[in-house]
C-alpha cells in the first residue's frame, strides 16, 4: 500500500501510522530527563477551499495544495512529520523543547501561507489562508500510545472552533485538569465551544488563540 500522497508527495495517513510510534518513543525517552519536551500535534486545513475549486477549477485547487505543501516543507525540520490527512487537511507533528514553541510553530505555519499570494494557472494570484487546531502530547499521563489518534481528533475540534470564530488563525487546547482517557472521550463527544461553556468542563481545559 502506498504511503505517499500522489499529488503533493507528502506522507499520507498510512505513513503517519508507520512513523508516529518513533516520535512517541522519542518523547517518552527524552521526558525522563526533561519534562518540558513534548510533541505538538497540529491539524489544519485551507479556508474556503471549495470556493477555490468552484471559482478557478480543480487544477487550481491542486496547485494550491502543492504550493502549501512546498511552503510548509520549507519551514519545518527534518525530524518533523508533515502529512496530507485528506482533501485540504494536513497534519503536522513537531518536537517541542519548551511550551512556547507550540505557539511559535503555529505562527510559522500561518506566516508561511500568508506571506504572499498563490500563483495559479490562467488566473491572477489569489489569497489563501488556513485554520489550525493544536494540542500537545502527552496530554494526559498514560502509557497508551494510541492516544495520539484521539489527540488529532481533539486538535480537529480546536480547528473547527477556529473556523467558527475567525479563520486564518490557530487555536491551542491546553490541559488544566483532564486526567483520564474517559475525560478526553467526553471532550470529543461535543464541540469545543460546548465544552468551554459547560460548568463541569470549562475548568479542565483552557484555550489560547491567535485572535485573543
């Protein structure tokens, strides 16, 4: 089975599944000496991508996907994982040496996309933006390494919140008192906005956004 996306040449979901355990093992090993080390789990997609396809055609949409892949690849490190998750969605996994880096990398992604217009065939250059949802691994204290897939879903909830509130932004979910997988599962049963408004849940997580 292919582990590469044929359009962008990025790794696909299968590629991530084959490589994520390496990153999780690295973090577990390094955190024995330094608890500040973690992974940033980012999921982002192109804002109003359907309009790009509708207004300029699917070839233009493909060109935008390829160009975004190129721009992000130029800003990340060799140790990072950057994959096409599907459609106009991407997942980026990055090693973090300190907490502030999670926000710096989110800014870097936005800046790389916003820095200049996108050239597409047969049309004037267009502006393209994206919205990013982010969580940090480890999110809770657990030996279950499969938690990463739930964290991608949680980051996706942050992305959706960003879409509703702003677009062209990032939203980071920070854990304040979530301790178990059951609590994570509870967060995933509702929107992030509902969790933040729920008296029992709004103290368990906080968010930081680029539009605060």
